C-alpha cells in the first residue's frame, strides 16, 4: 500500500506539531507520523509531571497563533528570575516577585509540564490535520530519486518531496539520512523531580551555581500554587548516581542544604529521575528534500532552559522560509530553499550551545581570578538596566520572530 504527500513530518511533539500547525495556518497540508500513542486526557491532567518546560514569549506567541495555548490546562507564569553563585559575590535579578497570580503583561514566560503541552498539541492536531497518525512505527527511510520514501511496519509506504525530522535527540530521520552528529559529553548528569517547599516561589525562577554545577528551582502549577517546584540539578555523574541512591527524606535534606535553604525546607519529593548531559549538533540541518528541526538538529545544556524555545524558533523560521518560497518559481522543499533555513538557524543555535557550555564552565570554576571576574560581571549586569533589557530581549526570542511572517 503506497501513498504520496508533499510534506511529511516525523515527530508529533511540540516542535513537530507546531511545524505542522504553522504550515496548516498558511493552507499547506502536512502528514504527521508520531511514534507516541494518543494521550489520555484524564490521566495526563490528573498527574503532575515532575518536569517543566520554560516557554519564552516567542514560543507562547507561536502557540497562540496556532490556537494551542487556550488548550493548555495548567501552567505557572513567572515574573522574575534570580541567578547567583555560591562562591563569590554578585547576583542578577530580572523582573520582580509577585504575591498573587500576575497578569500576562508582567510575564517573563511560563512553565508548562511537557505532558500537558503535548496533550494540547495533540488535541489541536486532531482538530486541524487530516493526516495525523499516532503509534506509528517506521522501518526505514530511503531516498528514491528526488523523493523520500518512508516504509512503515504495517506495510504502508509513503513518498514525499519534503521530509521534516522533528523526532528528538535520537532522531531516526537523521540516522537514516546518514547525517553525522557532533557530540560534546559534559561528563555530568542531572536530577529532575518535583518538590514541595516550605516557602512559595512568588512566581520567580531561581538558579544557584554550585561548585558541582547549577541547581534550578522552577515554578510548577498546582492546586497549592507556589509551593511546588520542578528542579534541575546538574552534578558530576558519580555524585548524581550517589544522590539517586538516597531515600526521598535523605535527598530532600541534601537538596535543602545544597540550595542554601533557597525556599526553606524541602518537604516532599515526587518522581525523581536522572539523565546524562550532552550537547550535540547535526553536521547538516538539511539535505535535498529533508530538514531537521528541534532536538533532531541540536541539543544544548539545560542551564538556561532555552532548548525548547530554539526548537520552536526552528519551526517558525522553516515554515516562514517555505511559505515565502511559494510566491517564487522554486521547487517545494528544494535544496536552495532549505539551505536558506539552515543559514538562518544553524549559526545562531551553535552560538547558543557554545555559550551555554562557556557559562557553565565560568560559573563552576574555582580559580580565584575567574571568581573575581564572574562576581564583577554579575554586579555590572545587575546594576545596568540597559544590559538587563538586552539579555531579556535575547532570551525572549522575539527578535528572531520579527524577521518572519509570525512577527509578534
């Protein structure tokens, strides 16, 4: 059994779903093949995820454009960020604390559980897309003349002129296309879990740089709004393995002390898990008739929480490039069009990746001259409204959207 579609997207998560919905907004119909199963709304909404994604204003704007944002059933906005280093003076505070749930005009962004976000994306794709398939198993992907052929486990074969790989860090599309991956192993791992704290977060995202690596407390939506946080604790892998062996009570006490009582005592732990930290980038974002977006193209250190946002910017820039190409006498998904997308995104993403690597080293260094320079730099930024506004503008992602048809 064989079929043809001009555009096929492999991966139906945030980035893949956003790509399909942005194309649909311009009247371009894509087929989405998602390996994940259809999500159960009751199960997803009843259980708090231990992780959150920090969505910046650009990502929130894009989700509103494709009408996903109203479907997100819970999220925690944040109006402030506080970053400091345990060893050395100086810290940076952006925005402000809030006692009550803040109006959207004051947000710096919002924290959303991945499961809640994926549910909303899936609901919208079901409503909009004619060719959206879940629980799909792909056997192989072949380049046949000027098309790509996707062979499924059920015996179906799909041909397409444009194949978009949005299937995550272990991208099968990237592997089948024989695109090499450059990997930087940090020799670190991170522990993630949900914690209940003694003090409320006041809608502030906090991060302290410890000698072992950064520890982030991120607001998470709950019925007792403000007292649940999602943590990302970067550690040397050996220490991470040690902490993962602790009981919940032992881990809570270790976390309380290591965080310098950031929000008082840690009173409860939920769903603790660990994962290795690596940065990677695909050697090529595009081939004739093929483009990679999101984690399929790049993965960065999580210390600034920007990975998901640069993936959404990939989706926006790719769709912008494709939609604009329709007014020209160019082949759909032609290599010149796709190269333009790659030129617009690859350097920006690699600068972000290497910037996060440098920042992690700088903040974790115990060299006295580095500590002095780091403390001086933090003080200078914190005292300069101009520098604060500059960094906040870059983190918002809105300057990238201004160059697209999805201008904020």
